[in-house]
């Protein structure tokens, strides 16, 4: 199974990249200090996926958890990617 990426161990994402992503998310969304933001890399099993993608969970007390995807590995993500992901997510929620 490791040949397909299932069960294969990957090195943890760069902590500096993770911290930058969390900071950009907080800036883009004007979250309260009590909000929890988690960024995780996952391997997508769908052949149409780019391989690694980053899922960002935004948890604010009393509100549903928001999940935002960026189709890149964490070290490749830029602040512009976060802004674009938020704009896309806002558009989907309004539709």
C-alpha cells in the first residue's frame, strides 16, 4: 500500500510554513483571539488530486467549524493562496 501513498510516512510539514499559514488565515478572516486554526497536509487518494493538499480548519466557539482547502503542500502556499481560498469559500457559501 505504501506504493500508492497509503500508510507511507511523510516528514512533518515545516513548522515555519504552518505558522505563516495560520497567521495569514487570522489576518484574512479577522478571527477572535480565542479561535483555533489548524493546518494539516493530507494525501488525496483521488487520481484527479495534486497529491498533497493542505486543509485548514477554523474553529470558533458557538459556530460551525470551517474547512478551507489549498491544493498545495504547506511550504508552497503563499498569502495570495490563502486570500484566494477564502474568496472561493465565501463564494461557495453565498451560492
